[in-house]
């Protein structure tokens, strides 16, 4: 099995981003650019070690991404890409295959990197190349009359004829560590930028008798982020790829361009995803479910045959089969709905269990509660779970009926089959199979005059 070490270059200033945020910390699909690259290296290549070469804003980058299982290597002076790659080299065993990646090139796919590993000769290197309609700013691939690789010319050093070449070097390459250590020592800085270019390594390798091969990559995979316009364009490329992944799982998307995935989504067959749905964190959805327009799902589990209507937010909740939610409903963390529950418009539920068949259809708040089976909670009902210091639990047992505009002051138990009259404020436990009222007696004051506005 090939032992792999990955070097990720992340030391650039990113001046064109026009931002106080380091370039590699800008987000794409809910994760930083750098996190995308690291996850691909660790989970797809199964790299033995990942080295991140950092420079500008290094402390901020390290602090924000301190949980990443990587080795951080500081480049004190920014003297070019070859100089950056040379920083971690002393720590890497000669028999490791080194893959050089970039912290601002987040869409490189696992499949492409796996192909790059296979295409790398034992005593040579492999370059990832691509043909771009607009190759401005990138190093061009120069080939001989037989199509064999000759060298790479940076745009600032290229002639006009060379600049017309559309085949570029992505900057991504694979090479044995022992060979790279030999070649990188021979890189000079006789160029327009007076920097040590990594692009010289393949030419040196040819001169030393090594084999240099190339692998054609997809243009969208090798694009880097240099400004905010490119970041926005890359977000759309990323989201289109995620939409394809949902389709491959069996989902039905109403519009491929109006769905956003900022995490990991598992979805069952024939689940319909309407426009402008946002997924965050880890989301798992069953089959034959409908996700309405403008819905946000975050870190939740949704069952089979569920209907989630427009503008609903589900965060950290678990939803059983055949449940109906929304529109404009909000489920907060630690909420669990069993099958056939109805949660209607402008209902908020937090840290509560709602058992099978219960209904909370209008304008209600249920927090820190346990709601039994076949309970009906009317419009305007609230559980008063917070006394200003502590949270308290409300228990509503099976088949209870809570009338409209009721306040349930926790801690409280509404026993099985109890009915609470509309407009009540309930502060004591309500006995089973009984009507409980907690409201003032209605009275009428005759010939009462409504106050008039002072005319002065």
C-alpha cells in the first residue's frame, strides 16, 4: 500500500479578496476552503500525514482550525511555491508519495486524486493539468511535436505564443519524497518574480532522467479562489455538484440551482426537495418525503412520508414517519416527534417529546415538555417553562385536550384525558378525565364610558 503525505500550501496573502479574513478561512458550502482540502486528503487519500504550510495570518488560521488532525509548518518568508513545499520536506520519509495541494483550491475530487496516485511513475512524477478557456495567470504546459511534456512556463515569463496555450498546470502534483528532495534543491529563482517556482521541478526531473507524466483534470476542480467573485462562482459549482449527489441518491429536485448543502445529506428515494431549501450539518431524510420551499434543515433526522411545508426550520430534531410540519414551524434541538404528529403554522417546539398522533396546529409554544399520544393542543397555547432561573417540565398525558390561549405554568402535569378550558392559566396539576378552568369570572359594567383623548 502506497504511503502518502500531503502538503497543502496556505501561506498566501490573498490581497485580491479585499477582506480581513484570511483567504483559506472563507467558507464554501458551510466549511472553510482549507477544511475542504484537508478532508479530501484525509478521508479519500487516507494520507499518513497532512502538512499545512502557513504564513500570513497564520495564528488566526491555526486557532480557528485547531481541531484538524494536521501538522502545521510555518513559512517565515514567502519565497515562492518551491520554497513553501520545501518547508515540511525534512519531516517526510523518502518512501512516501507526496501530493501537493492548495488551500484555496477546494473542489479537487477524491476520484481525481486517486487517479493521480495511480498515474505517478515509481521513479518520476505526475502533473495534474487542465484545458481552460481563460488560462490567464496560470503556468502553461509546453509539449514537443509528439505531445510529450517539455516544461512549464509561468505567464509572467511566457512569450505571446506561449500565452495562447490553453493547457495549464494546476499546481497539483505527485512525486516520491526522495526524488522531490533531490530536485527541489536545484530550483533557482532566475525569473520575473525572483521566486523559487515549483513549476521548475518537472523540468529538472526530465533533465535528471526521470519520467514526467500528466493527468487531465476537470477545469472546475483545479480552479482557485483569488477574489470574492471567484468564491461566489465556486459556491455555485459546489452546490451544483451537491445537487447531483442528491439526485444520485434518488431525490427529486424542483430546481437544481436553488438548493444549498452546507454539510452531509442522506436522502431516500422519491423525496421531493422544493426550491431554496437549505441543509446544514448532518441531515438524514427518509423516502417519499416532501420538503417545501424555503425550508431549513440542520442536524436532524426526518422519517418516511413526512411533509414539511414552506418556511419551516428544523434544527437538532428527530421526526418520525408520516408527520406534517408547517408552514412557518420551528423545531429546536432535542425535539422528537413520533409518527403521525401534526405541527402547524407558527408553532415552536423545544426540547420536547411529542407522541404518536398528537396535534399542535396553530400559534403555540411547547418547551421542555412530554406530550402523550392523541393530544390536541389548541391555538395560542404556551408552556411557561422558564421561571427566570431554571427550566421546568410540563407533562401532558395521552388524549388530553388543551383549549386555545392556555398558559401551562411548569412544573405541571395534565393527566390522561383531561380537558383545559380556553383562556385558562393552569398552575396546578389537572386531574384525568375532567374539565379544568383557570380564568377569572366574566363580568359586565353597564354604561361604562371609554376614556377620550385629551384635546389640549
